């Protein structure tokens, strides 16, 4: 639906550089479309490098009119408000976008086609990413455990710690080295970037693992699958990691963590982060639960060091490696080769 030549504007009002703008950052880093601008009236005059350590010369503008003036053809909703719903105050802007001839990429739970679809002109579209093409796939039955490939699942200590980003970096490193690898997207950002995948949190809980399993089986011809992670086993409000483990029958795990985070950023400081060796043991134990799943082990750690200077970042990586005895790197900052090699050390 989104053609790679179409010029996009990314709506990130009041959020660019913050956790809620991870879709905006992901598309800027890894998307294929030319980005005309980011819309964030509170960040006008600042650079992406200053806000989120992305070295791209993309202007930040105040209004949709500014984006249209720069030639935008598609508006991408690049932030995720609490609860994943479209805020009512966005509707006037969205109606203006449709009325001005723009198409819309919507990664939120509300179906914009239901409220704005009748206003579309020929050639216009709304892509509601979180609408599954098949909402009730078969129940998972550990079918992926019979595959002979490597199935590496990104897991995390919290939401928004870099699971998608680290997975894309590892996948890219594997492909650059000539390996037959595929990245399987499971969230709105990954689907928007790759153009395929599943919106995991849009499936009913009974069918979520089945959706993952079907996606993995459909990509069974690849030697290595890098499966985008969601949520965290530590987060009291997250249910996403378990169906990913069940459906993928992962035989490798990459743990993603933000350096220096001792309480969950997305849980109101109410949940402490246990020692990483305990988090590793927890994820391995759950991934092996039930006896039917292929035993999985954490083979490396992707450490998000974006808030540290280079010296502090390298110190944090070295300290984490000593603590866990595993390969550790910040794949965005220092390259993903150590984690790609760790994934390849697993036999399918």
C-alpha cells in the first residue's frame, strides 16, 4: 500500500525524542520512503541529532500545512499515546490531511477507515496497520519446534528498550555477511518499515501465539529468523512476550536493556529491574516451559546506551559483559556483529 517512492511526513507532536515516538524514530532510521519532515511544533528549530541521536538532515516543522508545502504525500502517525488510541484532538488534523489529498499510515488501535474512509478520493488510502488480515489464525501447537533453522527472539527488560531496532541491526549484519536471514515484524513500526508482518497486540489472546507460529512457518525456508520482540515478562501490564515465545519456539534469545535502568521506565517507577542474570534465567525458563518447546538460551545482550557519552557507554558494555558472561554491544552505536555471531552459534 505504501509505495517506497512516496514522500512522507511523520506526525510526532510534542514527542520527538521521547519514548512514545519510537515509531517515528524507527521509520526515520530504517524506512525506505523519503521523509519530507517531522511535525512537532514544540521541537521546531532543533535537529534530529539533538533530539534522538539520528544523523539525518530532516526538518522539524510546526504544522501539517508546512508538511504539505514540502511535498508530503503520506502522513505517518509516528507516536503512540497511552493506550494506543487516536486522541480526539487529532481528528481535525487528520480530516485536514485527507481533505488535502494525503494518505495516512495509522499504527494505533482505532480504525481510521471506519471514521474517515468515506472521505477518501481515488488514489488515497488509509493503512490501519493494527487490523489483522486474519484475526483468528489456528491455535499454536509448537509446530515451529520441528524446524531446523535458528529462531532468534528479541526479549527485553521493559517496553521501548530497543527490541525492534536491535533486531533490525542484527538482521542487517547477518544479511551483509551473506547469511540467509529474515526479519519478522510483530508491531506497527516493524510492519510499517518492512511492509509485512503481524500486529501482534491486535489478536485475541487465544490466537496471538498462532499468528506468530503461522508467520514463522511461512518463513521456514530461511536459515535464520530474527523475530521482533514486544513487551517484557517483567512488566505487569504486558502480555506480548509469552505468545512470541510460544509461537516461535525460539531457540535463541537476545536480551535488550537500557543502560542504567534500575526500574521499569514504562511502569511508573513501581517495578525494579532484577539483576540481569535473573532476567536471563526467567526468560530462558519461560521459553522452555511446558516441555514441548525447543530449549532457548540468551546468547547476547543489546545494551541501549543512547543517553551515555562514548566512554560511559563502553564502560557500561564492559560491565554488563562481565556481569553476565555474554557478548554485549550497543548495535546502533557500535555495530551488531557480536550479536549476529552469537545468534549463529546456535544450531537450529
